[in-house]
C-alpha cells in the first residue's frame, strides 16, 4: 500500500487572485514581511499497489487526467509506502 | 429535430428544458449522466448550475461521467452541443473546447446583465443574430475567467472561434465591460467545425417576455433554422 500526497499549484504566470487577496489581508494585519502568497490544493490518496513504479504511473495518470487542470496547474507528489 | 438536456445533479437543467419544450415547442428529452446511448438526438444541451457541487473544479466531475464520452463521439460526428455556464466549464474540462476557467478576477460571484457583441453569426447557434450585433444576456458565475495560452488564443481568433465578447452598450470591447477577467473579453467560443458552442452568459434566462428580455430565444431559434425548420405558429420571437 502506498500513500500519496499530491500538491496542485497554479502554473507560473497564471494570476492567483485568491493568493493576492490573502497577502493583502496579511499586510493589513501587520505581517509586512510576507512577500507573496500562492494558493493550491492538497490531496491524500491511498493506493492499493505493491510496486512503487506501478503506483507512480497510476498516480501520474490520475493527476493528469483528472485531479489537475493541465492548462492552468502544475502538480507534484510524495509517495511513501505504508502498512495500511 | 430532437433536443436532449443532460440532468447532472446540481445543474439547472429544468430551465433549458422549459425553453425548448414550452417556448420553441420542440421535442426534448432528459438525459441522465449514466447514459451510454445517445440515439436519435440532434442537439444536446449541457445546462448551467453547479454540477456535483463544483467539487474539484467547476465541471470536472461531470466531465468524467459516461454520458460525456458519448457526447464526445456525438460531437465528432457533427452533432450539435451547447454548453451554457457550467456546461461551458464541462466542455473545457473534456477538451471538446480549448482553454480553461479561472476564478473571476474580482473573486466575486457576478450575477447581472451583460452586453455581448456577436463576433460570429455564422454558427448553428447564432445565425439569427447579426454579425457585430450587441445583445444583452444575464450572467451568474464565480468561475468564468476564461484563459488560453497565446498560441491557442491566436488560433481561436484566426478561425473565428470567438463567438461572443463582453462589451459595453455601444459594442466597445473594453476592460470595464469585462465582468470576470476573461482574456480578450471572451464570453463564448465554438470548436473549429462550429458544432460545439460554450458560453458563460445564459440565453435560457432571457427567452421569455415575463423575464423582461427575450434576446436569448434567438439562440435556440438559430438551431432550428440551421436544422432547416422554420418557426412554427405560436412561437414567440422578438423580431
């Protein structure tokens, strides 16, 4: 069994109005040191698979076909073996 | 000709169904998301709303249903597909239309009338409008900020695939008339063949006198005209 943490972020150059709004709010709360905020999504998947390469391949497919909008978003993941 | 309206959970399919059934008086059937056969349909409508609660991304879950695979084949064979609001978002997620939707630049849900310039009146959906005509439709969306990369944009423009653009009452396409931040004020696009149209504004919500605006009805009548059927007795037009 593998556990995959998937992070989805906006591609460079795509406006992130939500991140900008959060940054502005932080500024108004006095956190002037914050230079930039970007938002994204986080998914945790458990994959019933014994082979790491197979799990990785399946995860890539899931990301590119469904979880991620490849026009706007990038993704990365961490895959680790778990007992259950 | 026969229409079908897909009833995704969370979508407002009933208003499209009503316009076709009651206002233009044409045969129309509901289609379920699990449907695997699309025999006998000529035009399929993907309605507005919030299919599957807009989970993951607006339109993403609907785009992965069995019926969408059928609709892709149907479109490939030249069948007419109309995606309104959420239906447009679904078409982008399936790749039947290029590009993607971002959250509105203002981060606000925009719900009001907009002016649109008809940029292509030669499609099956817009032949009742004049090229360059300024019309008024309502919008209601939080995620209608259309994006496509510069290469894709050049292709859209070159092929005449931009069908509607947000404009002011005078027909000027200016940033102040853009409610959501879409590139080049794009409000609606079609595929290269012209048989698949997606638009964010809602023609079905301005198709009846009681709503104070009937300009949307002509989009549905365009489909009938394109199909070679003339307006039947009792059908209301705004001309």
